[in-house]
């Protein structure tokens, strides 16, 4: 019995060290995942803002009067339904 008690008491610090290492490795994976997510966000958001701005129907803005606006709507090709 004393042999098992001594063996367990000697292996306890190694077990705690292994747990600490596993925790550090898991934390590093989480940090890397957050870095990749932030990098993708930084790369995707600016082009989407530019595309979204030019995707708006900006032909309405230069209209000088309501009649000019209606004429532009009439000139626009209709979409088939």
C-alpha cells in the first residue's frame, strides 16, 4: 500500500503540469482562432462597404425635379416577371 501511495504522490505534480500544458495549448488555439476571425473580418468589411455603396440606386440623387425622376423611372428597362 505504501508503494502505491508513494507512486501517486510522485505522479501528482506531473499530472498538474500536464493539465497546465493542455490548458495553455487550448488557450493558444483559441487565440489563433480569434486572430483568424479578426483577419477575415478586416479583409471582408471594407470591400463590402464599397460594394454596398456602389450597389445603391444612385441614379435618383442627381434628379432636379420630380418630373425628371419620373422620366428616369420610365426610361429604365423593365424586369421580366
